[in-house]
C-alpha cells in the first residue's frame, strides 16, 4: 500500500483546483475540506492513495452534482493528441527502432495527468522523451515478452494519453490486445467514451475495469476484467495510479510504463522525479515488501 503523508497534501492541492472550478460556496468548500481531513483521520494506514482519491471524488460529486468535472478537458486532450499524432507516426516510421520510439512516445503521453498537474507541456515532454534515456530500462525485456505473449492486457491511464497508447499498440502489431479503461469518470482518466473518441477499437478489444478509482484495484474490479487480468500472458500498466494499485503483486507479467511525477514514487523506484521508466514488476521485490503507508 503506497500512501505517504505527502500524498494527502498532493491530493488536497488537486481538490483545491476542483473546488475553484466548480464555483462552490465558501461554506461548501470548508465543509468538503472537513470531510476530507476526517476521512483521512479515520482511514489513514488502511487504504492506498488511489482509493483515498476515489472516495473523496465521490464525496465531491455529492456537493457539485457533477459526475465528470473534467469532461471538457478530456475531450480537448483527446483532440489535441489526435491532431499531433500524424507527426508522431512519421517520427516512428523514420526511426531506426520504431518499437523503442513508440514506447518513448507513449510514456511521454503520461504527462497528461490532472491529478499531478494541469500545467504540463506535451510537446516539450515528447521532445525530452525522444532525447532522454530511461531511468529504469527493461524495454528489451518488454519487446521479447510481447513477441512471446499469446495475449496482452494493456491498462490505460489518462484521456489524451491513450492516443499514444494506440500508436504503440499499432507498432507492437500483436494479434490479441485488450485495452482497459476506468469503469466510470474519475479525474481525467480515460473511460469507454474516450476510447471510442480516439478509435481504440481499431487496434484492440476495449473493456472497462468496472471501477472508478484512478488506478487498478483488482479486488474491486469487475469479473470480466479479472478474467482478462488473470489469463493475460503480458500486462502493460501505464501511469502512477496503476502502479500504486498493482506493484505490491510483484507479478512478473506486469511491465510498468510511466513518467515519475512525484517524490514519493521517485523514492520508491530510486530514480529522479520527472524521469521516464519502463520496468518489470519483480525489479522492486525487496522494496515493495517495505512499502510506505501514511
């Protein structure tokens, strides 16, 4: 279970932005903050950061009546990514190693994360990803695993980002890929609506995990998702949220692809913040047994 005390303050900042966005009264804002701190007091040490975020988003929806506060921004991110993807395809096509280049681009897309920050620059991150090495590099192991796998389960993360996932799936050119989105809207995580918007079904079967945490929580997910999860030969997990929900499993089938956006995860992975990583789950066997809780 990953939930450092710093996670609380990070989540508080993200909810502060939402409270302003929803134009709630001062009384309602104060009431929500009291709810948040009380929930923290009662549940600290018992739930993970994504589960805490999920519960507080449900509480906020009760205040606002808005089930998808980032709906417009998600649509804009999908469309922006679709506008620039042709250029990205050209970059991949001309690259000496299309697989590795597409892998770099899909990790760069992970910068589109409203839970971490809304002040990101996608184009700058793309350029950085093409020029930088991976802080943890198990890309060759991933390439070989993808060639051997009969089935691949690909766990998506954010709207907009999934356009780059689609490109990577195209480059992998695997006959059986299932792409997974969230069961319901939460933050700017991708849902079935976003997958339809960017044409993900052109390259993969698409399902939801049946749950609305900004993560993959196996025990809370749908029977359909769990069947796919346990039967997959290879699992590709995008983003910090999915990492937080799955890393404790120490499952050798799982490869985590992400941009490290906070010091808590940077310290866990022993890399610098803002670095790019692709690693196989057992890499952190000893560290996960000493995982941080708040």
